[in-house]
C-alpha cells in the first residue's frame, strides 16, 4: 500500500536550521539529526514530521540563498556601469540602490519568495533596458552565474530593449511588422503573457499576432488558453482565425483528444481551410496507425487537393505498415492523376521493408488502364533507381513501359542515378540503350560532366 503525505502548514516558531548555515546544495548535519530524531515515532506521524521539517529547511535555505544569489548576479552589471560612471550614472545608482535594498527576509512560503524575486528581476530589467546599444546584456552579465529565477534575465532584457525600439517606430505598418516579430520571439521564449500584452497594444497585425500566440500556446499544451486567444481574433479576419483553430486542432490530436479536435475544426468558416485542417488530423492519425479513423476523417474532406494530400500520406503509412493492397487501393482513390502518381511514389520507400510489395503492386497495376500503368511505372522505376535498386529499375523500364518515349525517359533518369554512384561504365551502357538520339546525347553529356566533376583528370 502506498502512503500519501500532504504538506503541513509551515511555522517559523522553531527554525530547524540556521539560515546563515543553510545551502541549496544539501542539508546540514544538525538538520539531518533533527529529521532522524522523528523516525522512532509511529510511521505516519514520522512521515508528516519529516515532511514538515524538510519544508521548513527548504524555505529557510531559499530565503537565505536566493537574495544572496541576486546580489552576486547584479554585481556584474553594477561593476560594468561603475566603470562608465559618467555615462551611466543614473542606471548605476538605481542598480546600486536596488542591491542595497535586497536582504534576507523570512517569507513564510516559497510562493511569496518567488513573487519577491520576480519583482526584483523586473526592476533590474526595466532599469537596464534604458541603456543604449553599447552596453548590451551579453556584456553586462558576462561571467555571471544566475540562479534559476534569473537565468533568462539576459533574454528578457534583450526583448525589453527590442520592445522599446519597436514601439518607437513611427510608420504604423512597419511598427506592426516589428511588433509581430517581437511577439514571435516572446512566444519562442514561452513568455506568453508578455506576448499577449504586446498583441493587445497593436493596431496593425493584431490578429496575426494573436494567431501566432494561439499556435505557440497549443504547441506548449496550453490548449484552453490557446482557444481563449483564438476566439479573441476578429472573425472578419477569417484567415488568421482559421489558422489558429487548425493549429489548436493539431495539438489536440497529438494529445489524443480526437473528437474534441474534430468538433473544433467545425468552427472553421472557410471550406478550404477546414479541409486542410482535416487533412492534418488525418495525417497524424495515419502516422499513429489509426487507419480506420483516418479514413473517416478523409471522407469529410471536401477540397479535392486536400483530400489527395491526405490519401497520399495514408497510402505511404499503410504500405510502411505492410498493408500493401489497402495502400494500393488508397493511392488509386486519389482524385487527380498527378496526385495519384505522387501517392504511388510515396509508397515506394516501404518496399525495402516489404520486398513483396513490388510484385504485388505489379499484379495490381495489371488490372488498370495502360496510360495509368505507364505513368506509375515510370515513377516507380525512377524511385527504385534513386534508391540504388538498379536491376529492378532497368527491368521495369524495359518490361513495363510500352511507349518508346516513356521508356527512354525512364532509362535516362536511371543512367543519371547510376552515374551518381561512380559506376560510369554501367551508366553509359544504360544511356546507350536509349533510342531517341537527342535524349541519348543529352544523357551521355550529363554522365561525362559528372565523371569530369569527380575526376577532373579523366580523359
């Protein structure tokens, strides 16, 4: 049976360890003795007492160490500013005053201590952000070792300086583009609240910024917050709203919330955008091996191009999983001829895992019309050649492509692929089997060019 112990309220009536001796690297021997003294009591009571003692020790240590780490950290910019006192006296005096105010205080919880530290951090950033470009953050803090709370100070300072610069841009459109760049940087740093603050202040590009924030929030797993941002986008800007909703739906699929994702996609107003959002969901389902549900999603796609892309991906995933016949049927169901060819192309890589895939495909294609067969075989022969399966590629070109021009084009690509491996004699032999003289000469010229590139001294 597992026993769960909850944290007890912390009291500082009887400190377990002297703060001056505490470190964040371990406990003092006195602290360990204090904890050990509890272990002869009844089990549950002992665990509660130990838990309480550890809480007190941790809070005591943090209350001592964190302010010391802050003072040590800001000593670096203070030294740099003091070296340029005539130019940076105001900022130097502000940082010095801030350092003098930092002291060890017994905050009764780590939450209150964290709030205090982040407040000090904000003051540091706001003060140093007024410096000119010569005193960059990387210079100010060179050699400093920040605590966990302060480790992103340089990044935030960089972003604050960028923010001040971008807000000063006079041209509204340029300012909008600049602030959109800032929002992207803030999202990359996971400073989402700040990014939202910037987006709410924007006039130009506001909805673009909100869509970007929603996408980053969704990728970070903060789906509910992402939805709140997405629904604050002006619905008149269909593109940005649809982009945000599609991104959030992809995040829901990754977290296995399929039905919620599909319901969300229904709120997308544009038919094409909705179709491509469904395509993304179908792709993820196919990659995860849930082909039944992937087929269901594809059936709801109305845009034929989006449906073709989804079926392409599904055909490749089915083939990779060894479902050759189902993959072939899926590829053949792709709406447009060019997309259909790409679907078959997408399956070729699976034949390394399943060698029987090739004869099974050959048998399948024998039931289809000649024009379609030739198109697929030409692509298949080229694909095999690019994967260095030259014997199969050459056999296919000669036996499965009936038209002279189609056969010649396939042989030309095969010869070029062989030349990339350095087997120039075989490449030339394949090229010489091309019947169209112009294409033959061009292919031989390409092979000689490749040979001369590899060996400039070849005669």
